[in-house]
């Protein structure tokens, strides 16, 4: 891995123009390329910011937060009923209920004015603080109202109570200082409930990475333009933007770029201060007009000992689809160059860009989660590189998973992208995989 210095994008970056070198790019394994990307991404971890509790859902926590009190903060009733001493009901039955004088009524948010002593009880509502002296609550359905000889209100308890029955003791769920969530955790509705409970009106989260998205290729048209001979609409930018949002980041759609290295470098320089990372699609293969390949190859072959702000991480990966996928740092910004083929662009984002964005937001396990599944249909074609095949997951009657390969899964095809919920990992070799084989599947978000 060679590096090249320079204080701006264009300075110190050589642009390779000879076509021959494109055919001799060393392919790194997927896990090696991922490690390069993650090392660069974690070096650019986002700063934290405070956001209101109501707006923090889906963000990643930037600090470990802890319980600010015991929870519950007091012994509370789990239902509507009567609070009493369990010992006073030890002999109670439906035919011979225990009679207890009512000394208080406690609503949620209130405190009983009297202590529950021997022979007494307090009417209590769900969530209310259990009065002093009481150690159990009996539900209303097991009681009956009564009046004592002197006209005082009483309750008849028809079953013996156990100490602690229907009482949530103080600190049952959390103790003061107990951890609520660790940094990098995606804040979900359940977390928000906890944070609100413990008074976190503002929550420290990682800032969302800003991602500049470029599509390279003089053949590309805006999505609202009519088709023209030999031209196609730029759909990749919008797919990538949606995947960026799904990763918790903010896309900056920067349009299309011509197949001219100088124009690409100038565009990167223009967005440098606006973004944290750059993702491009197209221009990474071996054609005469594959501009990103020329830039990365030039960076790899043009090394100086200056400030080393620009360098190539890799410019070919041993994978199908998307082997020309490239990564590097240009003027201090991580740049991931994805294939222009929709299927290869999709796979490349999941393997490299999504993990990078997660790592920049403190995710300690940013790679896609994998499961084992049984292949439904044979994938007979072999490949010199590991293949990532779009599949639909199904659940067998015994709970095991089935991986059903989707049609139209070539790198240039997009028909199956919307239906894929996993990527089957097919090892390299002269043959693919047979129906019935147990394979690894990467789960798509």
C-alpha cells in the first residue's frame, strides 16, 4: 500500500493513463479490504452531539449512560387491589376471609397518609407506592367490601397472600449507576423509554456522517430526463443514497461526473469541507474511460514522502460481483469507489460502505451479520473468486433457514435487488454449490 502526499486533492496524485496496468491490479481478499476500510473509518469516528430525546431514535449512542436512580424508585403495586401485611391473611379462605380495616387509599403518584399495621389494609392503585408496613398486595378480584360494627370500611381477603406478592421492590430493574446502553448502540424505542425514565432530556449521539455521492460516466442522464440513444438514467446515486440513510448517515447527492480524471479530482476538492466520506459509482473497471481506476492506480504508483494525505487502500477485490471495487484516502477523506453495475454496486456497498459508516458512528461490530441456511437451488457455475449471490430467505417447518437464489442476479441486473434479503456466500472454486448444501448467508438490513 503506497501513499502520496499533498495538501489538496490534485497535488501529489498521479493519474495513470496507460491501459495495460489496469489488467494487473492485485486483488485482495474481501476480509483484507474490509479491514483496510474499517481502519480508515475508525480513524474518522464522528464527534458527539446532544439531540433532544424525541429526536434521538435511530441514532447511535456516543457515551455510556447509566441509571440516575434505583428503578423502581420505591416499592410499587403491580395492580389495583389492597396492600396489607401478608401475615394477616395467613388463614384466609373464600369461606372464612380475613377482615381488615381500611386506613388509606393510595393513587398512583400519591403517598399513603397512614401506616399499614396489624389488622389494617390500604386501597391501592396500579403503580402507586406501597404504604409503610405493607408487604403484599391482593388483587380486587380476591376481595370484597365490608363494613365493621362501628361503621368503618373494611375489606374481606378471600385468599392467603405471600410476602412480596404483586409488589415490585425498589431497584428491582435497575440500581443507581446500572448501565443502560453502551456507545455505538442504535437507539430504539425501548431505549428511549429508559432514557426518559431516568431524566435524559438530551442524549449524546454520534454525529451523522455526511456522504458525498458521485456517479461517474458520460452516459448518465438525470432521473427525470427522457432516455436518449446510448444513454441511461443515474439510478445508482439514489439507491446508494437510500442505503446511506439506512446506515444512519446523510447523503449529499453531488450529481454525475464526466470520464475525465481532472474533473473528478476537482469535484472531490469542491466537496471536501462539506463531507466526511465520498462514495462514487462507476469508472472502476478496465475500460478506456474508467476514470476512478486511473485515479486509484495513479495514487498507488505515485508515492512521495510528503504529508501522505492521499493513498490507495486497494483497487481490486477477489469477489464476484464487483471485483474492481476500490478504496482509498484522498486528501484525508475516505473514498469508496463502487462498480457502476447496479448489482455489483449494491453488494459493494453492503460489504464496504455500510460497515465504514457504522464504524464512523461507533459501532463495534459493523460488518453484516451472517447465518447458516440450506441452499434451495444449485449454483453450478464456479468462480475464481468468492461469489455473493442475492437470495430470499425462507423458514423451514423445523425453524431452519432456506436460501433461495433469485433470478436476474448478474452484476448488471437490478430486477432482483428489491427482493433480496440476504447474500449467499459461495466460496471460490471450479464448481459452485449444490442444492442441499449448508451455506453462509449475510443478512441484509
